[in-house]
């Protein structure tokens, strides 16, 4: 008779301890992020840094969003790719055709 009450009481205490640990860890993670991420965000804003650089090779392989479409062919139109990173990154999405209008 007494053993099941002891078991239920022990289980309730364990659940309470786990919930307290979860709340404590969430608060610790939030405080750590505020202490480490905010100074980094301020540094990026002050120095006006760009996005993450994936490779240090050619400028069109550093970050695909920063590349011009014609950059890999700047040497000449049928030139071979001579940077290894250029063979790993897929080409960008096809641009819609544009029209030139004269007024």
C-alpha cells in the first residue's frame, strides 16, 4: 500500500526536477546567445561585413548570391573552369529573358 504512493511521489519529484532543468537550460542558452550574438551582430553592422564566404578562390565562388552571371566567363566565353570550387557549386537559376525598350 505504501510502496505505490512512494513510487508516485518519487515520479512526481523527478518530473518536477526535469522541468526545472529544462527551464534553467533554456534561460542559460538565451542568456549565452544574447552575450555572444549581440556583440557579433554589432561588429558585422559596424564593419559592414557581407555574407558568409564559402571559398577563398574566385569571387564568384565566395558566395553564389554575390556573383555576376558572366563572371565565370570573364576570361573568354568558352574558357574552362580552373577553380575547384566552381565544379562543386551548381549554376544559378536561369534568369527570365529580358527585353530592351527604346523610347
